[in-house]
C-alpha cells in the first residue's frame, strides 16, 4: 500500500468519513510501499491491519467467499491476457464497460470485486490508476498478478457493503461478475455510485435472469447441494464432471445449431478458439468450480438494475441483458 491511498480512505465503521491514520509502518520499502502496519480511525479508534501490502477491512463473519479466495489463488493466471497469451479479458472489458480506452488514461478507477485481477490488469494497461477491492483472499492473487504495474495499483480487502472510501473520489467504477454472488445485489447496485465523482461512469455486468436458468436445469439441480459442501468436495466433483464431459462439449462446440445443447451439460464449457485445448480445459474447470462453489447466485433483470441506477440519480442510463451503466450528473 502507498501512503497516498490515505487521501481517499475513510473508516467504513463511521458515517462521518472519519480519517484513518497510519500508526505503524514496518517493512516500508524503497518504493514507499507499506507492507505491514496498522490503520487507526481517528474517530472511533477501530484498527485495520495492513498485511502483505494490503489493507484489510474485513471481519470473519463477512467472508462468505472462501470458494472465490480458493479458486482465484489456484487459477490466478489463466484469465489474465498478459500472462496467458490471449485477448479475451480485454475484449470482454471494453464490451462490458463500453468505456473508451483513451478516456481511461490517468483516471482513478475502482474495480469492485476484482478476483484475480483479470480486468484490473486491462484497466492498468489502458493507463488508469486502479484501486482493486475484493472481500476474499482473491485480493492476494490480484496483488501478485498486477504487481508489475507498480504504484498505479492499490489492492484492498474489503466488502462492497462497507467500503473504506470517502464519497465522490473515483472517475470510474466497474463491477464485473460480482453482484449475483453477494447476499444483496440491489444494495451493491445502489451503493456504489456515491463513490464516483461528478461526471464519473459506473458499469455493471451480472447474470441475467431468464432463459439461462431453464437451459441450465442440471446445473441448478446440483447447486441445491454444492454451495453447502466443503471446498475440497466441490473441487473433486468439478474435476470429475469436467474429466467426464469435456470431450462431449468440445465435440458439440464447433457445430453451430447443435452447440446450444452444451447448456444442458453440467459443466461450464469454454471452447474459445483463441485458447489452446489445455487452456480450454483449465478455464472450463475454473468456471465449473465457480458455478458450484458460489454460495449465492442471484440473477438480475437488467431493467430493474437500470431502474435502480436512475433512482440513484445517474443519467444516461443504458441496459441490455447482463449489462447496465450510467453516469453521475455534473451538477
Ligand atoms: C466471479 S468472481 C469475479 C471476479 C472478477 N470481477 C472477474 O470477473 O474475474 C466474484 C468476486 O466477487 C467477490 N465478492 C463477492 N462478494 C463481495 C463483496 N461483498 N465485496 C467484495 N467482493 C465480493 C468474490 O470474492 C469474487 O472474487
Ligand atoms: Zn471509525
């Protein structure tokens, strides 16, 4: 963590945007990075640990995301374009956010629910300063995968329900593939805009309610049990399903009118030709574990997400299935 982060941090327990003071700073290196220390609220006195260069604002009872911490540490490189030799994350990022690459240069951007840093790395590559937040240990994976970007990346372990920021600080906020995995997606949708400044942009990507749930009936039957299993069992089940069914989804994927059948097969098949067959296998295993391990999967209607953004007084609100975005008014 860089001490400059203190300019935008506030105690998440206090409503008064109380300042945080850096009390101890052991292991601050020649780049000014603080590896270990404590942040103390000047108002309520609450202490927050800095460990491995990451300020930690979580309590044990908030972490319903052990599965995500596990998966993003285990498979932290496969979805990072720069580390795995593809452009899939870049294509998806600009499609999902609809942001202009040139607009991003030098902007302060919040990645809300960063996982292993797949999209953090894209935003950094576009020249942005990024603050990446995740509730789970995935934040340590993101810290590793994006370290090459130096002091343009700051990682924070915190919940989107209790973010440690002052209001109106970010030029842009994106939240990709996260809200459906929280206990209260609508609270996240309505809560994030206050952290963006006038003219700032917000983009959400989420699982859309509707056809997919019916197509993926076998997945949802299994999900009646899997979120309650220990992580090791869910991993073994995912490995078994992928080992048994990957050949079948690979066979169907290239055939245009037939490939829809893959949705009935209970693995999250990824057969993008930009990936090698080994990469397709690992990505399929990762996404299958993601399907079965997530404690919450609350699909959204994009019209409702757009309505919530309008209620939060955003302008220029647009939505299509799975995506919604808007802009904070200038006055
Ligand atoms: C499916 S992953 C997506 C990660 C990343 N955005 C991506 O697309 O690769 C969902 C992430 O949301 C995080 N998450 C879930 N609830 C959260 C919360 N309340 N606050 C912060 N992060 C949360 C999980 O830990 C997990 O890393
Ligand atoms: Zn406080």
